[in-house]
């Protein structure tokens, strides 16, 4: 199984720049790379913040580029998105909360709606939780749960606009934790790996600006390092995790980078000293939370 994961496109109308970066050209380069090197992927999941301010014109630009993908793609809403404008362009989106289950060869991807209208925060209400409970009850396959806002505090300044109340989510996942193989998050603009409630999770980088975080109360900063997308591979027999980063041969504005990730985590190689810290910085520059 190969699944392409994209996050935080932040497209702006008229193809303009944002943060000194052109998000539309970044998305175009990503799609070009997927067509050239990953056309065999089964599906593509986009983890929210499709538009920078939820404008219909931005969704129209994104739709034109995403229509070139050689595999079906599925969208989550993020805190920068507006559901009604998304549905006006991507008409196949579910009614009500934008939640759905997508089948791949090695498991089911459950896409959750964590948007809190009028706020950058995430939320997960009783209605959304009941849908998740029922969905977990009827599937007999391994499950990968995708959402925009992380459900775990990362010890970073951005925690204040994460999911503030996880009670309903915890109650839902606790009905069938044995089925859940992984949580996959957007929102952070940074690579974050760890374990929450005994289940591995990963947060992904953006296609535009990347998060540069410091431990403590300092404000988060953003950098113009190369954009990333991720190829999620079926778990390997060695049961070790790996992420291999490589450059795609793409034209300006920037060389696109691809993370190959097999979706399994084994923290046994970490020293007890490392594991005693709730947050540590790995040599690759990614954050690991245990």
C-alpha cells in the first residue's frame, strides 16, 4: 500500500505569494512529482488548510491542480478552511461534518472533521464522536485516523490552537483501540512523531512555510525550507520505523522533498534518558513526543 499525504496547502486567490512563497507553484510542483514518481499510489489524503482564508477562488485554483492527480484524492477541512466554500468547489464532500471512511488495500483511512467555526482551535463534539464510534464498530480492518488538529499537547507554543477538549474523541477511540494503527495530523507545519494513548502518531510538514519551534513559551516561527509531501508505505516486516527524505527533480520555486514513511515506530533504540523527556529533538530536526 502506498498513500500520498499532503498538508497545509494555504492556497491564496490569484496565485499570489504568501510568506514570500507561492503556494500554488508549490502545489503544482508536488503534483508534478507525484505524477512522475508516485503514480502507483492508491489514494491521496490532504490534511486540511487547503485555502489560506477559505476563499472560493483559492479552492478553484487548488481543484485545478489536484484534478491532475492520477489517483483519487480526499480532503479534510482545517482551521483556515470554510466548509461551505469547499463544498461549492469540491462537490463530492460529505454533508454536515466533513467526515468519511476511505478504503485502501491494507486498511481504512478515517477522515475526521475537527473544525470549530469562527475559531482557529479544533473541537470534536458528541455528534462527530458518535459517527466515529459507529464507524469503528462496523469496520473489521486496520484503521488510520486522519485529522487536521493534533489531539496531543506537543509542548510547543502552537498547542494553544490545537484541540482543546479531547474527551469525546478519547471516548470514541477507546471503544476500539485495537483497530487503530496510526493517527495522522496536519496543522503543525513540522514533522512530529510519537505515541498517544498507546497508538503511534505523526504530524506532517506543510507544502509552504515550515514550523520552527522552540521548547518553552517563545512564539513559533516559520522558515522557507523546502516543501514536503509524504508517501505512506505499508508496514514493513522488520517492524522498525523509518523516514527517508529525498529531493524530487522539480523546477523552481524550490526543490520538492518527499518523505518515505513506513508507518511503524519502535522506540527501543532510545536511551532511558531520552525517554524521560516529554519532548526531544531528533538529529533529523523532527520532534518526537513520547
